[in-house]
C-alpha cells in the first residue's frame, strides 16, 4: 500500500513536470491567438510570399525575411557542419585521451558564451574584415553565417560524437579485420552506421541557427530586401521580431507574432524530423 | 611440435604478449598446420582470444599492447617493422564472437572489403557475392533479398554472413573467436559443418569454450592455462584425437574431463 506521503510527492512531481509542458502550451496558444488573426486578414499566401514589409503602410510580407533566415542558415551549415563533423571524428577516433579531455569542455564552453558576445565579436571583427577585404557593407549574410557556424558547432560536434561513440566496437574491429585502413573504416563503416545521429545533429544545428536572434541582429544588417549576394545585408525572421517589438503596437505587433508562428512551425518541423530520424534506425 | 615444419602456415616463436606492465601470455611456441582446423581451448581468462588476435595483429588496437618473440606467416615475420598490417589482415580474416554484421544490405556487407581493394566492376562484385554466400551455404536462402539489411537476418545467418564477408576478400587463414558461443545449437552445427567444408581451402584457427566442438571439428588442439604467476601459457599442443584420448599433461586431463575451468 502506498502511503499518503508517497502519493502526495508523486502528485507534486507530476505538477512540476506539467508546468514545464504547460509553459510550452501557453506560449503556443498565446502566439497563435496574437498572430493568427493578422495572417487571416492578410492571407497566408500574401503574408508568406509578400515582398514588402512596411508596417506603417499596413503591408506585411515576410518573404524577404524567410529568404534571409534560409540564406544565413544555409551559410552556417555549409561553413559549420563539415568542421563540426570532422571535429567529432577527430575526437571519437583519433584524439589521445588527454587532448579529448581538453577539447570536450572547451566545446561545451563554446555553447556557454552568451550570444550577444558572439554578436559583438562579429560586429567588431568579422564585419570590418568582410567590408575591407570582400566589399559591401560588411553587415551581411556572410557575417551572420560565420557567427552562426561557430554557434552551431557545439551542437553538431557533441551529437555527432556521441552517435559515433555509441556504435558497437565490433563494427570497427570487423572492418579493420577485413583489411580496411582506419580511414576506410571511418568512411565506409563508421560514418554510414552513425548516419542517423549525424543527420540529427545537423538538423538540430539548423534549428539553433534559425532560432538565433541577438548575435544575428548585430551582424546581419537587417535590410528587408531580397539579397543578390552573400555580401548583402538581410533581415531574418528572428531579427524582425527582435528589432521591432520594442515599438510595435496593434496590427504591427500582431504581425510580429505572426512571424513568430512561422518561425515556430519551422523549428517544430526540424525538431520532429530530428526525432524521427534518430528513432528510425 | 608435432607438425612438420614445411606444413606450417603460422608459427609462434617464443611469443610473449604484454598489456602495458601486465604479462598476458608467456613464451608461446607452436606451429599451425596448413588447411586444417586448430582449436585453442582452455579456461576463461587464460588468453585464448589474446593469442588468436596476435595472428592478425588485432591486439594493436589496444593501447599499450606489446609483443615479444615472433609470429611467422608463411615463414615471414608479421611483427617486423615493414609489415603492412592491412595486407596481413586481408590474408588473415577474422570472425568474432558476436555476429558483427554492418548496418547495411547483405550485398554491401560482402562487397565492402573487395571494393576497398579496388574491385569496382558490377559483374565481378556480383560474382564475389554469389561465391562467398554459396561458400557459407546461404546463396539460395538470400539470393532474392540481397538488398535487405543484413541485421534483419537471424543470429545464425548473421554469423554465416560474417564468415562470407571474411571469405570475400580471399584470405588464407580464418580466425574464429568463439564464433558459435552466441548461437543456438542448430546454428552452431551449421557453422561447424561449414568449418569442415572450408578446411580444404583455408587454415582455420578457432577459440572455443566448447570441448565437444573442439573434439568434433579440430585436427590440432592447443590447451592454454594460467600458470602460477597468473600468466597465460600454452600447456599442451597435440593432435586433437590424442589430446582427448590420452592427454600428456595432467592439467589438460583435468580440464577436458571437466575437473576445473
């Protein structure tokens, strides 16, 4: 028989667990209630594919921001994912224990740096570098991509590494026993076997890049136009909210929440995709 | 010992194995005959697997592992500096205790080795797949489902696939590290039949806990044990028939009659 005290503590724990879920539910409901009416007014197609964002004239098209988010994220993936995967391979397969013990906490630390610090560093270092050596205003897709590439590294590295290390040792032994070299073993057995974990790592990295706001605001230029080069400034979905929320009211404020809905859906899809891929095996 | 020298495929000459400061195997000397099955038997922890892994240098993977003395394959030292470990392992294949089928299709499991040696032609690869799977008597079972993931096969079939994978790179020697211990009796029997069929072409060395298995399939038996310094030694090496009917060493007799181990 369970005592009253055991039952009570069970309920308390359940209540606390529910509170975290209900926070998610509350936020979801809130942004939908706030943003959905505007999407309905403007029309889904006009909202998502509209080319002009001019809240003062009542024009709410977020297509340039969608392009902005996609382009900086793609850039971050192109720059960050190969580095991250190579780093994970190095840590899992080559690094001597001492070096590994140095690298791991260092990479964790990378995840702990506040994003405003990344942004500030980008603004005073990356942006002038791009402006001076590559041209354009410096505040650009490229600058944001570089910063985001660094910011997604911890996610990509740690999840890829864990998925490599989780493989049975027998795979590696079996491959080596067939007369494959260490590199062949990595490329033809270990990486394919760890594929689902690595893909999940990339997707979660993408989620992190799309959701990042502060660092991106500081280096991306925030122009609401379709870019023609990676040296052009853009505005992302997140920075759109971040910049304008301070003074937005009424319909304008609703439009920012509507931007949030789009962002929310993108992140949800990415996370579910990552979950699905890791479970599939 | 009792194997004529010219018939020896592998020779261990005063081989010692150390893991760091730990002396794992002491002074192992014996000749392993060509195209025969040699069984390594003995109680747990006496270094049977360690000895087996000296023949394809799998012990290299363990940090701190060191070999003294020598092991010769076809009269050539496999521990000499110029030895190419990759080509050694191509000649000396290995089948492990637990089936370690790779998470890919049956076809890819077989071709992954040959492809690394530069065989790219589809027809040639198809032929290797058919030949290897036929050698392990699986061809008829799986010829229509070569695209199926190897991991969907039963444990016994997975182990046979692992043997086929090892055969696909055309080794001379096959090391089998308790390759039946994770299998049911029926699958074990199939693998044993397979070993007997393969002896015509390959030199096979098995490690086994199963005395009956050693007696059923092997031509030569090596009995290992732990000496008073807790170091693995080769206590007796003789033709299997002799060892099981008339063991020379009292310790061998005690072990095979089930008095210890």
